[in-house]
C-alpha cells in the first residue's frame, strides 16, 4: 500500500475556549478518498475533565445519534484526557456542519430515556455508566455550542 | 458521497478471554479502499478496568509506538469502558500482525523513560498521567499476548 499522507494540526490547549468543534486531521487514502478527524471538545483542557461514567455514557449515546446525523462516520471515541471526543469520517465536512450534527445529537442525549447496550454482553464496563452525568454535560455543551454555531 | 458499507462484528463480552487482538470492523471507502478496525483488549470486560491515568499514559505512548510498527494508522483511541483501545488502519491486516506490532509497542512502553506531550500546551489533562501504571499494564498484557501470538 502506498504511504498515506497524514496531516495533523497541532493545537495549543491553553489557547482554546471549550466547548468547540475543530478540524484536527486530514488523511488521504491510496485511492484518493479523504478521511477527516474532528476534535469535539466538551470541557476546558486542564480545567475540567468529565467523570468516566459520563464519558462512557456519552460514548454509547453518540455512537448511534451521530450516525443518524452524519453519513460515513468511521468512529467516535473518547479522548484519554476526558475533555472530549474524536470523530473520524470519510469525506470532508466543515466544522459548522459537524457542530450542527453534534447539537442535534446532544439534544437527543438530553431526551434519552436509556443508554443503549448497557449490559455485560455488549459492553466492557456496564456498571460505569451515568445517564444523569451524560445529560448534565450535554446540556452545558449545548448551550455554548448553540451560541457559537447557530 | 456514496453510502459506505460498514461491517461491524458484534462480540459477546462474557465469552472472551483478555488480553487479545480482534478484528472488529471493516469499512469500504467510496473509491475502494478498506479501513479496518481492531479491538486491542487489555483487561477482562466487566472484571477489571484500567485507571484513567494508565489509560491516558498508554494512549500517549501507543500513538507514537504503534505508528513506528504499522503504516497507515488512522487512529488509536481508548475505549470508554477502559478495558482497551480501538486501532483503526487503512488496509487489511491479520490479527496476528497487529498483535505482533502491539507486542513490540508494549515492550517500548516498559522501557519508556517519559511520556510524550505531557504538558498543558499539548495535552487536555496532563496531570492525569501515570507512566508507572502504563508499564504495569503493559507488562501483564505482554506476558499473555506473547503466549497467544508468538
Ligand atoms: Zn461500553
Ligand atoms: Zn493527553
């Protein structure tokens, strides 16, 4: 396989104001498709990290909700720092389109009655899960994102 | 863009024996490239989850080490359940090739003198970071993976 071009945009974590959506990487596949990576930042770096139960619940919820809003989602995964998530898609999209999809998805989180796949067969740690925490973070992120992107 | 075919292989988390490497997803891009997703499972689902400081340190370390072993890495991210990581690559590879790359990378973790990018400019939560924890998990995962794949 031909060597892949990876373009990563470094970010100074002290200069950003969370929450935000940021295009943070671009990868070209050998046959000419483009893969784009987005930083979906929920909390302010090095000021507030989400508890694991909220991160985990949001991971389960956004896995379905973001795919309802955006075609060609490859992955959405938590950051090790617990301040947000990385979204990887096939194709190129603008930050504001991803932000709008995230807003719609987070609105669904605030209305969710349950978290999908919370059982020991489908999940690796089904006890560490907070729908309450997910909703509280969704609400505060939503408020700020709406101010920025709508 | 043409609709992407996503093939996800569901796994019964009560039936597996960690650690292991498992091909868990296949995505075809519009122009015909293949993207493969691997489950790099470190701890036994619903029995042991890694602390966030170890997960975060392993995330930073594997980001570089796995790219030294495998071309065409798109992403390697922690699971919300904290029992392992997802690796996403361009192309198709066998589980045993990924396992060998992971073994070499984890050997580098056990020998690491420092964790890259641990500062408030490059990281979102630079205080939640344990090189000690990363090494202890690397050692125990290494032992079992070598028995399975080498
Ligand atoms: Zn889970
Ligand atoms: Zn970090």
